[in-house]
C-alpha cells in the first residue's frame, strides 16, 4: 500500500501522542525549566540593549531577578547586631585535622576541627555544596547533601555544617571573625507570596536565622558599600516581557549594619549594577545602554548620565578599572539580520576594542586594546576590579548563549590571557570579587549550562592569573545507581577583612 | 507570577505528550525526546516570542525542537557518530515502557527516520510535518536553500524505500491569511 509521507508522519505523531497521553514533565524538571527561563530572560533582555548583566550568582538560578519592593520597615532591625568571635591571635595552636572524609557526592574534606575559626582569615572561602544527581534510569533525581564548606587558601576543605536539604542556600558575604555568613535562598517556585528569604547561617551550627524584614519579590545582592551597608537591587526587568518592555524601575536599597533600610534611588529597568572599588558609586546601563551609562552616588542617591561609546560603534561595560573609570567593550552594531537570528545564532562582536571610559567625568574614551579577529573578548558586565586600573573578566564565544571560555584580564598595561578556572575548558558561569588585592572567585564547569552539570569553584589571582581549584570535579558517573551529577557547588563567598 | 509562566505551564501540562511525540521523530528514546522538548521549551520561553494562544506556543516549540536538535548535532560535531548511535539504538534499544514499544506505526516511522542523517531528518520533519517552506526551513536550520532541497529529497527517497511512501507533488499554493501574511504550502522536495 502506497502512503503519502506527510499524512503518514501526521498519523505517526498522533499515534505516538496517544501512547504517551497524560505525560507531563516531572516536578524537578519543570522547576529547572522555569528557573532557566528566568535566568535567560534576564540575559536576553540585557542583550536587547547590548548590555549583558553579570552572571554573578548564576548558579543561584535567579539570584538577580526581582520585582516589587521591600515590606515596610518593621520597628525592629532586620539585621541584628554583628556578633564577632575573638579575632585570631598572633600565635595559633596548629590546626589539628582528622582523617580525610569521603562521602558520596562531596569532594574529599575534613570535618571542622574545634579551633578552625581561630585560623580563618582573609582569603578563606565559604561555599555551599549541594550535589544533585540523575539516577541510573536517566529520569529519577535526588539531592544527597547540602554542605557548608570553608576552604583555606591552599584549597583544603572543611565541612562546618549540614544545611536543610530542600533549601538552595546561597552564601553572599562573610566577614573575618564573624560567626555568621550572610545568605539568601529562593522559596519554592509556586510560593508567590515571598520568592526569596534573606538571613544568616551560623557557621558553627548551621542554624539559619531569617531577617525580620524580607523582600516581597526577587532582589539581588550587589555588595557592601564603604560604610559597610548591604546594597541590594530589585530588578523588575526579570518579570517583564522583553517585547512589551519594562513597566517599572529597579530600586537600589541600602541595609545598614544596624538593619536600617533606605531606598537609595530608582535606576530604571536596568539589571544589576556594579559597585565601584571605593564602595561609593554604582554603575548601571543608561536609558540607551549602548550609548549611555548611569553612575549613582550611594550617599546622595544622585544618578548621573555619562555618555558611552565611540563613533559608529556600540559599547557595553565590562567592569570598573578604578573609582574613576570603567572598561568597556565597543564593537560594530549588531545588524538586523544578526539580531533576528539571536534565537538560534550567538552573536560574536566584530571589530571589537577595549576602552577606558571616564565614568566619573565626561565619558571620554581611550582605546586600551584592539581585539584581533578570533581573540576572546570580554563578556559585558562580568568584570571584577583587580586593583591598580586592572580588571579581570570572563571571556566568551558570543552571546546570549555561547559558552564562556575562562578569564581574561586588562592588567593596566595590556590584555592577557588568564589560566582557566576549569581544566576541561572553563565555562565560567559566574565570578565574584574576592578581597581587595586578593583572589576572585569563579564557578565553572564543562557544561555551557549552569545548573546542568557539576561545577568547580576556584580562586583566580588577578596578579598572576593563576587559578586554584578548591572543589575538584567528582567522578563523572558516580557510584552505582547514579548516572551523572547535575549540580554541586551552588555558591561561594570569600572572607573579607572585618569592617 | 510573570506573564510567560502561565503559558509555559499550560504548554507543559496540556501539550507535552504531543511535543514528545514530535521529538520522537528526531530521537529514539522517550528520555531523549523529553530532554529535547524541555530544551525547546526553555529556548522558546527565553526568547522574544510572545504567544497569543496555546496553539501558537505549541507550534513555536515544535519548531524549536527541530532547531535544538540540529544545534545539538552541530555542537557535538560528530553527526556521523550520532547517526551510528541513533541507528544502533533504533535496532537494539529497549523501549522506555510499553507505551513506546517498537512496533506499530510510530515505531516503524521513527525507526525509518532514525536511519537518516540528522540534517535529512530535520529537513523532512520541518518540510513534511511542520509544513515549512524551503526558505523557512533553511533559515531555521541555518542551511542554504539548496542544501534543504537536497537533504529533503534524499530523506524522502530513503523513507520511500523504507516505508513505501510517496509525496504529493501538487503545485505550490499561496494562501493569504487574515493577517495578510503568506504561507507557502508545499509538497514534495
């Protein structure tokens, strides 16, 4: 019997659909889809204006999307007074480590010895490690543990606590001598009342404490300003449809050490800003991001527009060089055809150059480096200030979805390649400043997709470019019953000097 | 909840089986098909498109399924190896359950498609399932129109040999819709 191809294919699809009737994605897969869409929409929205928001906290799967406002301040402070342990004495008893522990899903580690906290200083790193696996059947999945580790500068790991398994806790900041690490965690996807919780984790017990005041919608942690206040930003851009355009502005909040909260300013619908090295200014894309910057004075809240760009090219900020200037990537405009194809084809910058932009003055530009064809270029908004006019940044193939390729740096004199943070290719998912003059942190994996593979956390020395991996990759296939790991390190923060 | 989420939820709840069925024209296991569908859903809802209806969203995701399938094939950079693997699976793979048993019309058609190289498979699906024009197929798969004609022709011929199918060679007709957009209705390579 002769059958018409299209009709046969349609009949086949109908029959197959009937055979799998009632099938739906499992809850974990659906939650992953929603989180991934949220993250990509942030990137895409920024790309629309040629300014890609930093992927800081990328593995947090939404740490930087937001909408709405803070609850009205309660009478009691949101942040309880800081509780410090005794500052490390000059002479310390040696750190007595027990046996190296091996647990399924975790890298080799030591249990925290009693005098661990006396040794912790700048350069140590706190991290959450939450191994998720895909079962041998390829469909089942699970989470084995939720460890809070600290790593010394040599990369030795100490488990200090086990956190509640269901919570995707992200460490945000950590001060030397403090008993608590600042954290946030997303609430379940279907919990519309409160999308995230901010709080603290006691590094000795793992006990979580929620802030008295919470954000009602997503907010992103930016950093600490010169006065020690936390800077957060609410970003309604996340929730808004790209085509329809945003309907509100991102609000910058300051939360003082005493818990006092104030609105710094509304910076418009512009993603997560970058804090300058002096901790006094924020940098955000302007209304026309490829042509304009906004610099916000954190003290007064005043926002100032600064022209960005060079003739016939579009630009995007890479990161702060110093408290007066930023590095920007400028390149030929994206053609209409290329833009139309962005759903399928990543865009690679053409005729790209790295410029210094006098962000605090008149926006004057100085060409620092002209990139040769095929030379890795910085991804916008990924720069980490490395002191002395230097910036460390993530390089990549193109955006929005091209794989990243590790780090590059402008060292104040020249562009140079930095050793990758991952031995298999360094797909850097996010980077974060370490301490001033100290290492930056990078989380990377062999997968282009954050949240779909195990990752490593490494410190990158901006001075030498050397990388030290703190959490080695696990055996890819895992033990019996486990097909592969799809998550491991979920956040990291370096200990900073006591403010 | 943002505006895109209710639509994503509806597509995932109401159209998932049909999307998986479409994906199984391209890959041979239900697990792979579900992975592909989920990637396509992420791609579709991460992008610029807005969907006025469930049907519109489903159509977009179906095309994204093919696009993501081709992207994956390119990224692997070993289409021939993939072909061998998929072809091998088509012979020896144990089904993911009784609902995807190798027998019956779907099993027969999917096995025949699995024997095609990925580009031929993608072209045949877009041309003969999604009713895309040669130009639209070329744009979606980032191929030249000539390549689309060639891959489709080769794929159709192979399927004809395997399944005994023919294609309707009726002339191309231009249809004008209410939105005054045109769609080329095609038959044949």
